C-alpha cells in the first residue's frame, strides 16, 4: 500500500507516529481507592486524594501496574523492572494537585512492536517506543453555564496507559489499522475497553511530511483530539496536505500542537512551541521507585490469553482460512470464540463464510454485537450439518438462517416444521424433470444450440419442487433426460 | 493548678491511672494555662470543647480501668496536621478557614490512644522558617527572655507554637514536624526535648506537605521519656503513605534506660563551623564529657560533605515545595481572589494567600526545576544528598550515635535576621544533614547561654535506631539536670 501526496513540485510521503491514551480497566483509580466507572454524576467519584486536598498522598494501585505489564507483554515489549513516577507540573483547574503524576524518563514498558494487517493479507510491524502509566486529569466544561467553567473531577486520577508508537506509519490507512489492532489487543487482554466514544481510548497523531526518497524527518505537528477511527485518517490526511502546501509555498512547518476540527475537517493551531509549558518533571517524592518482583512478569505472562496475531495464524493453519477471513474473525475475541465453537469438527471455511457474509450483515442491521447474536453457535453448527448432509439446499439454508435470526429457533425444528427437507428422492425429481422437459419443447430447442440453458431448466425444476430438490441431483437427471448435445 | 501543668506526661499518666487526678481536672488546668498564655500566640485554634469532651470520655474509660497510651493527657497539635472538623491552616492565609473532612493518621492514632486535644499550634507558614515569624496568624513569642532584658525572643521554628506551648506548661506534650530542623531547633530554643524519628517512622498522611522527601512528624516533651511516649503513640506503618515503613514500633519507653556504657559516640569535626559561639563549643565538649563519664567512648568522625548540606537542602526542599504548594490555586478550598482571567485569578489568589518566605521558596524551587537548570541544581543536589547519606553510613560503621549542638546560637530576637534569609537558613546547619539522610535525631536541653537562654545538644542515630538516640538523650538529660523554668512566664 503506497500513499503519496502529489504536490506542485514533487511527490511527498507522510511520516506519522501515534500517541494513544488508553484508560486502564480497573475498579479503582491509579492512586486512590475511588471508583473509576464512566458516566457517574459529576464529582461523585472523587476522593480527597483526587481532589488534591492538603496532606493527601497517592498510593499506587497494584492492579493497574499488572494491567500495564500485561499490555506491554501483549505488545511484545520490554518490561522495565524499575520505573519511576514523576510529577509533571502545570496549572489548570481540572488538575487539582497542580501536577500530573506520570512516568517520564523511566517508563514501566519499553520498546515493543505491533503488527498491522494490510488489506493484501500481509502484515507490517509498527514499532512501539514505550508505554507508561499516568493519572488522568478532571474534565473542564466550558459550555454548561454562561461565562463560567465547571469542573468534574470524576476522571481525575483515573489510570491511563500512554502508548507511543515509532514514526513508522506512512499512510492514513495504516494509522487506522494500527489503532484497530491496538484496540483489539487491549480488548483481548482486558486492559482497556477501547471505547472511543466514552474516551477510554484517545489518540494524538504526530505528523510530518517529506519528499519521497528523503531520509531525514520533517518538522512535525502534534494533532490532538482525533478521537474516532474515522477522524484519525482524515486528520492525518488534512494535516499532511496542509504541510505540503505550506512547504511548497516556501513556508516552514512550525513545531506546534494543533487541534482537529471534525466538523470543518481541518486542523488549527492550539499552541506553539514557544508557548509550551516547562513541566519541571521530577521524581514524585511521595512515591517510591516502582520495582517489580522477580517473578512478577513471568507470572503475568503465564496468564495472557492467545492474542490476535497468534490466533490468526492458528486459524489459517487449523481451519485453512485465508488471511483475510482469519484477520476479520480474530479482531474481536468474542467473534473468534464464536467461530471456533461453530467450526470445531466442521468445514472451517464454510463456517467463516456464514459468519462473515451472513451473520455479520444481520447483526449490523440489528445493531447487535456477536455476544447478543440470536443464533447460537450450536444452532449455526446444526445448520451447517444440515447443509453438509444435503438435508437442505444452500438456498433453503439461507431462508432457514433468516428465520433462526428472527426467532432464535433450532434449524432442525424450522426445517421440519416448514417441510423444507431437501428432496433427494430421484424418482420424485425425475417426475418433475420429465414434466418440465415435456412442457417446454422450445427451450429444449434452444438448449441444443446453447447448452448453458440447462440452468434455466434447473431453475424451473427447483421452482416446481419448492426449492427442496437437491440441485446436484437435478443437474444430473436433466443432463440424462435432455437430448444429447452435438 | 500550676503543679498540674508542670507534671510530666508520664507522671500525669500514672496519676490518672491511679485516679489521684481526673482527666477533666488536668484538662481544665491546661485550658486555663492556655488562656493565660495567649500573649505567646502559641495557638492558632483552641479547642476547649473538644478537649473537655475528650477528657470526660477518658475519665469514663479510666474509671473502667481502660484507656490508651495517652488516655486523658492534654496535648497540642501543630497546625500542619489535618484534623477532621477543626480548622487547619498550616499558618497560611491561603488555608484560613479550611476545615478538613479527614484526620491525619498521626492525630488519628493519638485520639485512639486517648489523648486530649487542646488545640492547633502556630507555626511558620507551611513550616517554612526557623523563627516562627512567617505565620499569617502572627509570630509566636518564646516563653523565654534574656536575663538582661524583657525583649521578645523567637521560639524557633517551624514548630514554634508547639515548642512554646510545651515549654510554657500549656500542654504536657505536643506534635511537631521536622523538615530541616523544625522540631529540634525550637526544642533547643525553648529548653525542651524534641525528637524527629527516622523518615518513614510516622505517617505523613494528612500532614500538609512542605518537602515530601524530608517532612517527618515528631514529638515535643519536657523530658526524653515524655517525648518517647508521645512518639510511640504517633509512630507506625500506614498503608496510606507509600513512604512509611512497614516496621513494628518498639516499646521505646519500656526499654529506655539511659545507659551509654560501651557505646561509641561520634563527634563530627566538620560541625565546628566558623563563627560558632564559644559557649556552644563548650557545651558540646561538656556533653561529650558527660557521656564519657557514663562509660561511652567519644570518637572523632568525619562527615566530609557537611558543608554542602545547607545548599543541598535549600534546593531540594524548595523544589518539592514549589510543586506541593501548586494545589493552593483558589479553585476548591481556601482563599480565592477573583480575577479577570484564569491566570489573573491564580496570580491574585497566590499573591494574597502566600507570605514572602513561601513565595521566595516557591520561586527558588520553580527555578531549580526549570528546563536548563534542573541538571545544575536539582540533579546535582540529589547527588550530593546521596554523598551525605554515605557520609553517615560510613560514620555509623564506627559509632553508635553522633553528638552535635542542635543550633549554632541560642534564641534570637524577633526581627533579627529577618532581612537576611541566608543568615536565617544558617540556623539549620546542624539539623539539616540528618534530615537529608532521613536519620532519627533528638534535641535535649543541656545548659544555658551567657544570656540565660537554653541551649540544646543533638543526638543523631542510625536509621530505625530511635532507641539509642533516646538512651543517649536520656543520659545527657540526667547529666545536665536542666530544670530552669522559662523566665518569660512570670
């Protein structure tokens, strides 16, 4: 997949890295025992620690540390047995302490990588620079009351993992694939629910451009607020085009933070480098350096689930699936589990087809996830078995499938209740074939000139049988009964 | 009444247990003394109702033969400890009227042991100072005056209110906090005992932070035993403070014998600083002689990085303070001065809420952490701090405790040294090194200056070895037999 921008003076490529803030799935915040659930009434989940009250001290939530390490392992990353929490100092009303506790020089997770699945079935590695733990700030609401800003501290202190990629991304599409894959891994691990609407997964993009063939990196801009899969590609595209136009017009890209306006589809300057805060990072004296016990990482490693890349490879080998199908099925753990339950002991490719081509469509139309599928894995398996034993035809199967989705009923019960069992009784089919041939001498003439017209006969026989005739048997009998073609 | 307030903490405890005295009587005597001594300005908030209610509850428990370590004993709390439902100011205008909805771990432990809360004592604003003159609620006057005049003297700081209250017989004992000498120096100035335990021995949870890596709660008493008893009730592991140590608290009081025979006591040559008054030098020598007479061996030791301790401290402490005090922004509690813009509100609030010394330290701290200066100041200071810790580690390979003066002078007049912050900072020259190393240290009154003012000797111990510090302190206390009442009380 190549993606370039054709400017007036030449061809340009995008260089992009993503910084993702993923909210750690945990019952309590990173440094206080307060709840971290989404959607609670404003300021209802705030402990004195989260509110920055005098004399309050942070206490590290061990579960959040485990979650960060699990995520690091999922990204095939180096886990740092020693990491240090530092204070990032700046004033803002939704930052009660006047500093954010984060990790700076010594993050808990170092270099790793993430494989993105390209549409052509290949994979490409995107480097992970680091992952660190930090606390979230509260939320400022400027639009609730005229001339006043309201602060909700529910989010204050919630644990976040900041996951930083290398500038390995070259196209807007790759950025989306990276985010999708990251989200998939996080959800497999259960370390972040990946919900972008609720802000559990937020993304900033560092974008620069350079002429194709150039080795050096251009000046980058950080684009904030790209908080949906759709916007990520658009924001990067717009920002890259802006930079190309600027450079070709003789201008210079200024290192700055830009905000993506989803409505206007453009980025605009938030603050320049000269306005950047001096965060005065220093190790938080309220927290000791975090030293992981010797067996900590191995213990967590042993509990990791099978992750999408490995599962995909296994599906390809075990169920003989093409890369595309396997990739689609493993994106969500629930889908992969559903597939495996159906495919077990059956034709894997057929199971994949039914899930990807039929079930996904109906689920999407109904606005349901696979967890809420009206068709159980057992029922879908039975349907495939009915097909496999020629008890029903493919066409009937689709009708039965639609009924199953509507009612949640067992396919056998549906087939029997509606008398849809396929007719494989040759005598019965022969009778229909004879009737059709006798009734359409004109078509027989045509058939003799054009043998493809056998399809028309098949259709007539199927129609006459109410769809219950076995199409293969119909074909054989027709060929035997129609006059031989020269 | 007077003899009731002159009792030692331990002695009062025995009398209460024997029912020779009721907690109510004892408390009433102290509340009367508190009112009488108001000119000292030792308290920011008095809590007589709470004290009487606590005393009555204590009497009920004592009558049933129950009661904690400090049952029915009236004490004072430095106004840096957050107390649920009772104003907690840290001596600052920015927290005036702030009533915490939570209790500090240390005070929680004290109330659980039956202590009676007399009130919250005055202090230097945010514990920044060595004279207790930077409080928004006015300076504390020492109960001491020079023999030659009646001019007001400072009680030392930052825990000046607590030290003055104990010296003036308003409270049997009091809590303090020590960042660079804030318990030991006022104890020395006020002629009482003050102990700062090992960093991590007492929880900092609920103590308004000045410099987190140095702040440590500790105890004032009129004797080593009294200080030990109060500290015993304050100390202990607290899961709410990640820097508190998960170690059992020894029964210091029971083990306290004052025996120093066979102990090796180090005397660091680097503590003979320039311009140290001869009488301080003499007292130090006297202290060494007392301990030698009791069978200790006096050993000269080297703490070569001592001269860097003060500058190191005045980088690290303000750096941490500049960040710790960022939360006082007028948004959620405390003072708010409205402004045209957000930045304007911040500036006006903090300009009006903080005093000069606090602003100075916030400025210094912000500077030393700034991009371009961090390596030269903060990082360098951390490295020097490490060297200072190693100095002590090496010294404690040879000795069991270290003896030094507590302060380079006796108490000075309010107003003196005010225009020269560096001269003021020099007051902490003997106390700061052990703070940087997190070591336990006690100040014991050991004699009088030529002007008739108390002078203290400091004993520094190994980490977690408060017992030796207390024992050596007790030996000095016995030898010095310091029994002079503050003149200013009359």
